[in-house]
């Protein structure tokens, strides 16, 4: 399976710094050599159109960091799937742990956002992950299983069209990475859950996210059930992001 590497820029950037980052990405082998991995970046909504235009014609795709469950209407502050498509997005991240915790997004809301993305022609990247307390209590597989089950129950026959990102909350932005073995164990359980729900969903790409850096990416991506990465901090440096994509 071709690997997928996605950069989540979170709430970082400006027109000037984005232009510099994009210039670095376009100057790297990501844009010039036949890519062996699919690559995309997810800028803040306000810069999405600019970034998509700047990357047009390159092998680097664009996604959003969130999506409304609504298609249009009186939903102040929300951004709808058709708008994201209109400005050039291909992917939509849903259920990032920062949205689950700071915006109280429930498992069901995340699943509904995944369904909204699919219904507007976007590929949802559904994030799941446990907190440190949950891991220490031995609840990792139960927590990510519960988060994924809401998506399975909501999407039905469309399940095979998503991407899942396993992002242990304790590894995001902390410099602590899950070991390749820890990540692989969770990925294997997610794979089994997807497969038992729908046999065709066995091929859903499973990304790992949480302090992926150029020096740990290759080992993570070598695991049998790790199909790529969702990259935060290291996606803000063109050289690091290109090195991670190269490792894939
Ligand atoms: C993320 O938030 O999606 C992420 C993986 O962040 P970082 O790489 O900075 O840990």
C-alpha cells in the first residue's frame, strides 16, 4: 500500500511564513521526484485557498483541520465541506484530540463530521487516541475502539473510504513518541476492528501521529500496520517534513 504523510499545521503560520514553507516543500524532492508516498498539508482554514493555489500542479495535496457537519446555513464560524472542496481541499481531519478536548467534540460528532466529509467528496482523516491516564489504566484499546466504533456504526458501507490516524494524546507535541511496538499493537487492533466490521475496510490507511520526527519516522513506518503519519510540529519545517515523507 502506498504510504500517506499528512502535515497538520494547527494554528500556526502567516502569509509570509506559509510562502516560505511552501517554497521549501516545492524545492524538495516531494514535489520533483515521483512520490512513493501521498503527501498533503492541512493549513488553518483562512489560508487554505492560498496554500492550495500555491501547491496546484504539485504532488502535494491539501486538507482542512476540521469540517462542519452542516452543508450550509446559519452556523456562524463553521466551514462546510462544499466550501473546502471549492478551494481545493482533498482531505479533512476530524476528531483531532485538541478538538475533542478543547471543543468537547463527542465520538458521535466526530463520526458525523467524517460522514459530512465523505458526502462532500473529501477523505476524512479520523483521529483516535488515548490520554496518558487511560494508557496507564490499561484502557488504550478500549478507548480507541470506542472512538472508532462510533465511526463504524455511522458510516456503514462507506467505512473503507476513510483514513484513520492513531494519535496517543500523551505523544502529541510532547516529544514523547510511542515506540514502534506500542504503535503497532494499537494499529493491529484498529485494523482487526475495521476488518471485522467490513472486510473491505481492512485496507483503510492507518497513520501514526505523535512527535514523529525525521529520526524516528523510518522505524515507525516500517511496522506492518503503520501506513504513514500525521505530523504536527515537524510539518512546519520543510526539510523535516520532506525527510519524514522520504522515510515513508
Ligand atoms: C498532531 O497534533 O497531529 C501531531 C501529531 O503533533 P506532533 O507531531 O507535534 O506531536
